[in-house]
C-alpha cells in the first residue's frame, strides 16, 4: 500500500495524503487501496505523507495555516494540493 497505515483507521480517509491517493486512483479507475507498488509509484517515494498532512493540518492552537499550495508529480500526473484541502490531478505536461 502507498501509505504505511492500518486500513481500519478512520482518520486515514480524512488525511490529505489519502485524498491524493484517492484522486489518482479515481483517475486510474481503481480502488485507492489497489494503488500500490509495483504497478504504481509509492506516495512516500515522491513526498513525505506525514509532512504533507501536517502542512495542511489546523495548527495546535486552532488557527488555520496561511494559504498556498504544493505541487508534485505522482504516478504520471501533476498533483496540486491547495491549502483548503482541494486536490487536483492533471496530466503531466
């Protein structure tokens, strides 16, 4: 699996890193849990999933983080994660 997590953990579905996997899996027409090596690239080979989740998480004091986005190539797509949690997957140019 692309993320080293317990599949029964309900918080995984809430994470930005899982949203990235789900968005790419949707483009591929497969279940997110099937998006795994060796057929597909591992997310942790491209970006640190924990750091990605932390980057867009609400701060410990409850304040939102500033706006911005992170872009990276993953599984043949250009992935853009916005500060509002929106994940956009487009073809690499």
